[in-house]
């Protein structure tokens, strides 16, 4: 496994930002996508001038915990930000918040995976007192310019809500980061706590509607919504609205999953889950049947009997739905959309899309005036 793969796995597991530099020219080679802001250049430069093979960790009230070390011609900076880094009053909670001991444990795992050795920690602490107070006004303006309401924000919301509607925890969590990062929340209150509560209420409302569409009884969905909102209103502090709101969403997802399992045979539920999780790559009914451990003929018969449509028609419907979202809320070329939803080329998508909607993908996009 190469360095980039290790960094990728580490980010997927922890959400921490990893900066990797080449020691010859200190050019950034890799920074995995993160929902935290970029580390300021002046801080990067000061850190890079103090790197050794030992792992040095420094903590700062406004910046967070920063670890630095060098290995085989590369310099690494691993950053766990704190809630003190904020943008519009709620941005600080769109990042993973962890305590120092957790950060150190995760750092040990990363170092061991990278070097096959246990880290040796340095006693040196980098002096960043000059940088301890960041320019919040500039951060706020940059955040607001970057996070105005957008079609991409709406698409991120719809993709996340499909996970709720499907009762699919993996699909929900895979799209939740993007939803919180690009979502169209805006500034919901002048008070930090009130803003967090309003975000939670708004997200809970979205979860509730999606859960009902997914088959959860309306009364049960609204009861769960009321419970979550009541508990939110009673809270005197919400340290991390990102994780707090995700937890609420997961409750709705699990409720929808339970309803779906009760209403349809397990084999059908597993087949639908496989399609949701592998929409871009699944090839045929044989593959789906093999993945869930049943014969193709039995799956085809039971699926049609349970849902009223064939496995292939269900797969096609999900692909067309995803294609519609991408056509509506992105400017991706149709050829890229075709690949992302599982078609070999643009012409295959166009034929299937027109057969199902009466319009070509291009006509559909133009008719929506986007």
C-alpha cells in the first residue's frame, strides 16, 4: 500500500486532515478532502522548519492539535482542529472534534501503518503563539462566499436523503459529510447555540419527510421528530452539531430499515441494498443473486412478486433517478453522468433515459432551465 492509500484510509477512518510535503521543494503533494479549513500558509511554513523524524505534537486553544514528522523524504502535518476555528457561527462543528488522547492514539495508528514502526514522540513544542488568534472576520467572509445556497447544496441534500429513504446507513453516511459541507443552511441565528439548534431542527425535518417516503409510518416519524427536537431544545450546549445531527439522522435510517425488512422478504431487501451500494458498477441479475447467496431464477421470481417490477427495471429506475439529479443540479457532461450511474457510454444512457422519460438527457436538462 502506497502513501496516498494509507492517507486515504486514515482520513476515511478519522476525518483528520493530512498534509504531505516533498522535502526537496516543500510542495503539497496530497491533502485529502476534508470539511475543515486549510491550514494557514504561515503556520505551515513554521511547522515545516521544525520537522524531524520524531513525532512532535503541539496544542493551541484556537488552532487545535498539530502533529509533525518526517519519513522517507516526506514531511507530514496532521491537524485536528478545535471548535474555536469558526466561520459563520456554526462552521466550527462541521469538523471532527476529538480530545488529545484520541488524537494521539489515531496518530500512532497512522504512523505505524506508514512506517511499520511505533512512533517516538519528541518533547519539543512548536511555538505558534503569534498565530494563536486567527482572523475570524476574514474566515467568515470566505465561508459565506463559498457557501451561498446552490444547486450543488440541494443535490448534496437529496443524495443524503435518499440514504434515509432507502434505510441504507452506508449510503446515508457516505453522503452526509457532503450534505453538511455544502448544504444550504446559511446563518440561522445570531446566537451560536440557537444556530446549532436551528440546524438540528431543519435537518430533523428533512429526515422526517424522507423517512415517511421510505415507508416509516407518519405518526411514528413525527413522534421521533418531536422527541429529537424536544431533547435538542433542552440542551444547554451542543459541542459538535455535525455529529449530533448525524446521530439523529441515523435513528431515522435505522427505523426505515426496520420497516422495510418487515414489509419485504430479506432477500429482496438485500438485493435493493446491493443495488443502492453498487449503482455505478453492478452488471446484471446474476451478480446481484450471487452477492446475496441465492439463485438468479428465485431472485427474479420473488423480486417481481414482491415489488411488482423486475430486478433490471428496479436497477434502471434507480439509475435514471440518479441521472436526473446530476442533470438538474450539476453541470457535469452527459458522458460523465452516464459513467457515474453505471452506463458504458453516453449513447446507452441517452437511449435508456429517453425510453423511460420521453426526453433525451440534454432535453431534460434544458427543460428545467438550469
